[in-house]
């Protein structure tokens, strides 16, 4: 597995004592630890709640103290075991904030796993941080000066990842709730109880319900409004990337601002299509909010709210795409769709995304088609330096897969 770290900026000869904190819901960190040990490195794992314990029962440490004790606890582990690398998933969790500060203090490496910048066949792994904390260059010339690249990178398809994710999340929250008396001081980034498993069960039901209810919507959009609608892929309601963006409070705020701007500045013949995030299916439904805002802003008949329409097809026929920093923006660029980023993300580059305020985007979007050469070179560089082919929740059935992931082979089909 250390070959992956080497590819992504780590020196495998220096990674001898590795600390694992919280990983994705499921067994990925357990599998990862086994692979790391095969390479001759020492692995220390800290569990913070019953869900962590369930998926990694053999951890050396189970932190059960108050949050204000966490920093000293973690610093003692780093010093005792001479830790030189810390690996985490979810860089904005409060426990990981402390860990990131300690890695800087002790000048040791921090490796951050996250869901893929490119979906659905990749996960992200970067040294130091992802998204707003990514060390990727924001200079378009840096990518344009990269060597000539093939137009495609071949990824092994990931199958049934959503069902596996839902199952792992349900088990995680179930065990975290049942074992809460043993970790009574733990502070989670969302509600931690038996009921937290219910949204994932609800999400599976809603997936098939919406597929049935919306089966003719995509056809109508393509036939009657091709290149005449703006697409807004929503992000999950508790996305830490939204909380880091100081101009927005939450997804509801984003919806309100976008619909208001659309009502004031978009051409009357255009529609606005808001697409629900598939991982938020069991948690939120914005139908009433969108209906109320449509009435308030006199947008009745011009706003469509959808859930499970095929995103690539929606993108191909859109006039423009509006995101905060969603990975859907990368797919929009792949399909040469004008895209505006209201937050910040590695792909928010001059020449790829719209550089002016949102109120001007509605009328000028068609003038800012992404530069295909810049996109090609950027996407290849992004994959080669930050992406691993596979899923945290299912194992790739290939010979080269390590802990269920593998390095994508040049030459990506989104």
C-alpha cells in the first residue's frame, strides 16, 4: 500500500510508524492497516466511538475521555510511538482538527482520505489536506506546461457502492449508539443514535421511488429545454465544505440565494433545475422550500426539483452549472458545460470556470466554455496525484488492488 503513498507525495522509506484515526464508515481502515503492516510498518489505531470499535476491534487505543483531554492524549501517542504519519478521513472533524495541528507542530506527514474529486470510480488521497486545504496548484499555466497526455485514463468500474455504503453507515451508527455508554464523552459531527441508521434505510426506498416518479422528467427536459436550463447539483446538508465557505450558512441558504439571483437576472426563457444529492436522499427533502421560494420570487413553472435523474445526461443538455464546490463541477467541465464555482475547489481555475459573479453568469455562461486542453491536462494530473481507483465500501476484484483500491491506469472516462 505504501506504493500508493509514494505516488501521492509520501516517501515510503520514511513511513515507519503510522497512526490511523477515524476512517470511512466500514472496514476500509482495517484492510488498510493489514496492507501497511505487510510493508513492514508499525500501525497504531485509535477508536473514538462504538462504530469505530465495531469495524476495528483490535485497536491499541480507545479514547473515552473529555474532548479537552484529546490533544494531550494524542500527543502522548505521537511521542510514545514516534509516529511519522497520521492518516484520517474527514479533515474537518473536530478531533482531526487537533490532529492536523499536531502534525504541523511535530513536522510529521498528514494523509487525508476523502470521497473522490471524480465520481463514482475514485476516492481521494492527498498529503496535508483536500479541497480548501489541497496543495494542488491554482495556476492554469502549471497544468498547461505538463507533458502531452492521452485523452483517457482507464478506471475499473465500481459496482454497488451505494448499497455497501448504506449498509456500512447503518451498522456504524447502530453500534455507535449501542456502545455509547462506553464512549459517553464522544462528540460526533452529526447526530449519533439508533435513529441515524433510519435515513440510510429510507434512502434506499426513496431511490427507487424517485426513479419511478421522475421517469419521464429527463426526456421532457431534453426535448423541450435543451441548452435552456441551468443545473444546480446540491450538496449534502451537513457538508463540511459548505460550513467552511463563510458566505453560506447551509444548503437552504444556497438554494435561496441561487433562486433569488435566477429570478432577478436569468433570461425568462430559461429554467432552473435543482438536483438533490444522492447521499442526502434519506436526510432532507427541499420540495416545500423550493415551492415556497418559487411562489415568492414569481418562478412558478421555471424551477424543477429532481433527485435521481442521470447526471451526465443532465449535464450534456444544460446551459450552465452552478456549484459551491461539488464534484459534479468536474463532470460538468468534462462535458464542456460552462460552470461557476461559488466556493473553492481545486478545479476552480481561470480558463475552466466562470470568473465573474453569479448574477452575470445567467446571461454570459455560453461565452465561457471550459478550455478542453486545460481540462484534459488538469484532470490527468488530478487523477495521477490525488485519486485512487475504487471505493471505501467495496473491494475492487483486481490483482493490483491493495486494500480494495488501485492506482488508475493511464489512459478516465467520467
